[in-house]
C-alpha cells in the first residue's frame, strides 16, 4: 500500500476564513511533506516533518501553519490567505531512513485550493 | 537558477513507438534521481528512480539512463501507450533524506493513437 490520502479534494475560502488541509498515510513513513503547485509548474516544497518534528520550513508565510499530531497525520492550517495562494497543495511521505540514503516520496492526490 | 532542467515542454509520440524524455542537472552533489508522472488534477505518481552509482535502471516499459559526466538523464518508454499521456517531472536529491527533492519544470507527453 503506497497510498497517501488528502482531504478535502477541493476547498474554496475567503481571505478572512480559517481552514485546514489534512493528510494521512499508513505506510509507517516517518517523513512527511507539504508542497504547493501552481498550474504548469513543478511542485514547490513548503515544509518537511521528520519524526513528527518540523525539520524544514522553506520561508513560508506565517498564514500557513503546519502541524504533525502523530506519525500518520499531517495538517496545514490556513488563515488570512491571499488570492495568489490559490494552488494545488500536495502532501507526500517517505520512509526516512535516518540519512542513510535518498528516498522516494509518495504523493497524495492534492487539495485544490481557491482563495476568493 | 534552475538546478534541474527539462528543456522540452512538450513531446508527441505515436502509439507503439519509443518516447524519450530528457533531463539535465547542474548540481554535481545530486545523488538520486526520480521520474514522476502527473495527470491533471492529481498528485505526482512515482515512476522510476536511479542512484548515482548506476547508469541504467529498468522497470517494465520504463528505463532510466544516467550519464553522470554529462549530468544528463533520460526516461525511455517503450512501447508508448495512450495512457502514458501525462506530464513527466524529473527530480533530483542529495544523499540524505534531509536534502530537498528538486523538481524540473516537466515535459507534457502526448501519445497519439
């Protein structure tokens, strides 16, 4: 099973709303990632969690707040977003072998976010 | 500065023929290379990978070739099928899982029946 699930599939929110994106994997992976993808562009890394601790924040604005409640779940809390934040938000996970080698990331289907 | 380049934004191939997607990289510290396939409105799906200690990896219809001296890799799909029509991203990372995966801009492949 190499499935990463994300909810919701689509989200429309106003600039004053607070919403959350959810990601779940049951592969025993200990690294989880948030990416943002705009149309016709490659995914851009936002955050990396390793063993439930934030290890990389790619200078993402504070209106995006990640959370890793446990090793299977990853959330992205959204508040006061701008229309230019509209994009496909992708979650991914990988084994995390303690730095012994590079790993394949498995992606979820994404949440299509529209900010009005 | 793009560290991973895919210079062909699009490619059209007849069904049954070979599709060759190319990728170039600039960072000699990259150690691991991956190809992802992406359909519209879906997340990227892992296709095949290759470590820098190898020059070829094959999985069914998909073969990835790595030329380290030229900093070039290619994905061969033989025979191409209409269901292969998608955007293909080349990606590269360093030795550890703490190294970011850097994606190329993607090549849109159309396989014509």
